[in-house]
C-alpha cells in the first residue's frame, strides 16, 4: 500500500513568535522553533512585524502580510533556511 504526499506532508496547526524565534506546532503534535534571522526578510523585520504571522493554505505555509513573506512548513521541517546560523564568538 502506498502513502500519498497529503498523508505525510507536515502541516501546522498553530504558529507564534517569542522574542525573535518563530514556533510552529504541527498537526502530529511536534513543535519546531527557528530563529527569524535564518530568513533574509524576517531578519530585517521589527519585533512587532514578526508577531503578525498567520497560517495559510490549511497549515502548509506561514504568512507575514506586512512583509510580503511566505515560508512553507515543509521547508522549515526539512531545515531549508536562507541564512546560516551566526558563528559563536
């Protein structure tokens, strides 16, 4: 028996921002957080702008309307970030 992409695709049920970290709760109960600074547009955003995130496409994507930025949940789960982590001093 084969599994379809819809059955295995990571979907978000909730998203929130604490400080400059974006957190996503997946429909399977996992929670994933990532620094906003891992994405070009988010790294330049104010704390207030970061707070204005919503779920779109039935949990497939995160959306920052004021920033015109969309990030897929699948990309987050797979660790596909635009920017590297800053090096420790």
